C-alpha cells in the first residue's frame, strides 16, 4: 500500500508540475478566470489542507494525494499571481 507521506509528496509534485505546464501556455495579457481574489486561493488551500490531514490521519493515500494537490496548486497560484508579478 502507498504511504500517505509518499502520496502527499506525489500530490504536491504533480500539482506544481501541472501548474508550471499550464503557465507556459498562457500569455501575460490573457484573461484567466482562476486569477480570482486571494480569498479563493485561501479557501481552496484550507480545504485542501483539511483533506491532506484527513488523509494522513486515516492513512488514505487517495485523499492525501488530492488534498496535497489542491493545497499545493493554490499556493502556487497565490504566489505566482498575487505575490509575484508575471512579466509583461
């Protein structure tokens, strides 16, 4: 059986790779619907973290993977679009 720890690392890695690949195809002037208020990323991160911890506590690798992926991709989105600025 896959350990929750491995699932958390894999979920984060897949999310960051998915985000990076998606960013490569978007120009700076495109209107992206995911560039919503920071509260969207905060709410998604909280729910992703809740799933992550639930998966770890229940030793469920699928829930752990999903929680880590959701939390990680929203941290990446927040960092890339709210903290850092895209080059023009």
